[in-house]
C-alpha cells in the first residue's frame, strides 16, 4: 500500500530533463516578461545569444505571496498596528515615508517600487497616464488663484476653497477663480506707502501716545476681555506674567522689549472686537500702525516674546481678510520657534518650571494654528515630520486648570497630531493630491489609516472629556470641551469630504454609475461627521459661546454646511426627497445662527465672508430642492406634501454610526431662544438680503469690501 502511494507520487513528478520552467531568468527576459530559454552549455539564454547582448541576473527573484486577499489585508493591518504601537507618530501612508521612518530608526529597508510588478512598461505608463488624467479632471487646472494685490497664490486641490468651488459647479454656477481672503496689502491699505511712516512718527512719536487717548481703566478692561474670551482658544500668553509686565510698562515705557510691546498692541486690537466697551476704529488703526513699525525689529529678534507677538499679529491678519500675510507670519514664527528650541522637550537652558511649561504651551498652540491653515489651503507644513515630540504642558503650572477639564491639553495635543497626519495623508508627496481612489480605497489607504486613528482617539477618551458630560461642566469648561470635539469631527470631514464630493459628482453626471463600497462608506462617514459638527456648532450657539469674532467658529460652520449641501444633493439625485430633511433642517439652523451673528458690526472680514457663504448656500439649496421636486412630481399636491415633510422632519440625524447617533441625540434636545453672549450690537437694518450665486461670486472677486 505504501509502495503504491510512493510510486504514484513519484510518477507525478516531471523528470528534470523534461522540465520547461527556468529556475532563474536573466534581467532582460524579466524586463520583457518573457520565458528565459536557457541553452545547454551556453552562458547566455537564447534571446541574449541571438541579439548579442550580455546575459546577467542581478534582480532578486519575485517572492510569491500565499493566502487570500482578505488574510493578507488582515495581516497588513496587524503589522501596521504593531508599528504604530511602537512608533505612535509613524507615517505609513507611502513607501517613501516608511523608508524615511526606517532610516530615522536606523533600520535598513529594501527598495520597493511603487508600480505593480505584474505590469509591463507599457501598462505602467498607461496606468500612470490614466491616473494623471483623473487627477487633472479632479483638480481642474493649476491651483494658482489671483489675490487682491494682482499676484497669484497657490491653493491646493484638497483645500477648503477648492472644495467650495467644486460644490458650486455641481449646483450649476461657475465661479470666478479669485480669492478675496487674500486681501490687499495689510501694511499700505490705510495710507499711501510713502506717507505712512512719516505720518506715524509725527502723529504718534512714542507707543504711550498711541494709547494716550484712552483711559487706563478702559485699557485694563481690554486686557480682561482678552484673557476672558480669547486666551482659552489661543493660549500664547501667560496671564500673570503679562499683567506684571504691563504694570511695569505703565509706570516706565523706556525699558520694554519691542516684541512684547508689539504684542501688547495686538492684544488691544483683538480685544477690541470682543469688549463690551465701544472703542473707536481709529484707535485700532493707531495700534496697528505701531505694530507695523515695530514688526521689522521683531523679525530680527529670536525669543519667546517674538513668537508670541507674531502669532497674535497673524491671528489679527487671519481674521481681517489677510490670510496670505497670516500664512507668511505664521511660517516666520515657526522658524523662530525652531531657532529657540521650542520643538525640543530636552532644551531647558536653566529655565524655571513655569518657563519650560509655557514653551510647551506656545509650541502646541503654534502647531495647531499652523496646521489649521495647512488644512485650509492644502499647502505643505513648515513643521517637518519628526519623531521628537514635545510633551503636553502641565495644566496647573500654566494656569489653565480652572478654565478647561482635567487632561484637556494632553488629549488636545494628540488630536492636533492627528490633524497633521490627515494633512499629510491628503497630500503625501507635498506636490499635489492623489486621486480619490488612491486616497480612500482599501483598508491601508491613507484615509482609512487616519480614520482608524481618530476612532482610537475617541474610544480612549476618559469619561469626563466626552460630549455627554458637557451640560454638567462649569460654563468656562464647556466651550473648550465642545471645541475639542469640533476639531475631531472637522478632521473626519477633512479626510472624507473628497469621497462625498466624488459621490455627488458621480450622481450628477451618471445617475446609475456604480460607486465602490469604500468610497460609499467614507462618504457616509463624511455625512455623519458633518451633521455632528453642525450639531455642536448649534450647541455652542445655544449656550452663548459661539465666537464669530476672533476664532474659527465660522470656518467650522462653513465646513459643516458644505457637507450638508452635498448630502442634500446626493439624496435628491437618488430620488429620495424625504431623506434630506434632516440635513436641510440643520443647514437652516446654521444659516439662522450665522445670520444673527452677522448683525454684529464687529465681525471681521474673514468671518463675515464665511458667514455669508453659510446663509447663501442654505437659500440656494432650498431653491434647488424645490425646483427638483417641481420637475419630478406630476401632482402639485404630492409635491407640496413632500416639501412640507422635508421642512418639518427632525428625526435622528446619523443612521450608520452609533457613536454619532449618541452625539446627535445629546444635542437634539429643546433649545433656548436667548440673546447671544457674543452679540454686542444689533444692526438696525435687520436681516441680510437673500443671497444668490452671483452675490457670492462678487464677494469672492472682491467687488464688495469687508471690514
């Protein structure tokens, strides 16, 4: 029996002299993807012998992979998790990033080609050309947009502005490609360039003269307003130290550091927007002229005051439609931060514990502020990826323990790092975004990788930092906690919105065209996150902590609104008129609260631009849905009933994510109609006019100036 089995097994083996497979192919035959026919007794194969070329074998033999695609995918996920567990900040989004990671860790890695080994040269070129064509279709031209100074600025294809342009085309309006938020020159907009310095030096020869027209108690109230309403969002100063230096300057101005003095004027400028005391606009112009005069001196110094001052000036420029100048100054602050070692935890230089913790706080505020701009413009970050991470500051030492929940800064720091990872995932090479399929397809795609990290972050949150406990917190801690979750949902929207835009475009162009399951899933994640983001912005408005004057609240509101618009488009294109009611209701709520905020004359230019977009898209989507229903409904009564159902429905927002269901359920309670904490004055003109696409186009072209 055993002999029979052995003979059968042996008989199935092909004798060596009859084997056709080549044990080792030469490099030329491997390149040709052809059989390497070895000639007995010859050093060269038949092809190389015929063509008279050198026959050599230097390329490694291709290793076979055993197992199904599912098992290999699971194995790769486990390997990725192991690497992330050992190196939490590792970027595994591309082969180049993993090569750099291995080099930084001293681990030699083999060189892996990006192209698939089973493709021929021609196939590889065709694939590359197809991807390039897809990328060109998605980017729609070179992302250089004219600003208000007659120059062009780079706005990446994954930027918020590009996303907005694509959405407008989807609804049927081709916008002018000009960017108003990159406004006129921030230095010479008030005076002629030749007269500015002479006028300043003659009218205000010393910094004390710039504040001489305002009483000391009024200036004190501005400092109070800054630390009460702005500092928690943008912690770059230490209140006790700043007040001590301010009192010393009030008594004797001669020995004050120019960088600190420049920062003082920036504090006054920012606080004027939120103060309940009316400060004339002319005072702000005086302060800003002094900032312009002091900035050249500040640029040539490298200390903590310099970084603080540049960040305060950048925030003012960001808010007043000078986001290009804000970008430049933020980059300068990053370089100076490197120069004084803010990016290194071990750089102590015999400093006090307070000094060391303030350096950490300043670094992470700068990191977050810079990466928010990176996410908005889709530009490369000035802060290079590094494995040397600064630890979060001690909340008790820096004095924020009473203004935010415990361990808030630690979890905020982790989330900021995830924002940086998301920016790199959307543009891994720094030279342009990948196609939607490349970024979002598969379990190891950059988008899936970032979304898993975000889920892990949220699952690990301690109970006292979850949304459900918001109402039980002290009023001073509610806004920081809500903003923490606002940033979480914003990052999810940032990662997934390209998939949702692709889905909406696909439905508009080819109503029955199939969409891959990966893109469909990620687009649903974007919708869920956009709705949750809208709910939190509405919650901030309900508790009177919506800041439309000095922080990113309007920007987040726009991000949520555009997602809601795309959700409505998708549902309408799929002939589901009853489904977009939830998104329409949320969009209408956002437009209402934004319209109310815009009545405040202190809302600066950038925020006003974003606010008008929210009001405008809400009105336009209402018209879009009504027109679509009127075309598809043959019965006027049926159309009216469907429209009424769409306007009154307010069911649970999120259907595919249990986590987001809880978010919506928590914030969908009855809301109070109370006056806004951030509203300081009402406009007698009442509501804004009804906006249309031409109005928003004129606004973005700069036809209408903003304050």
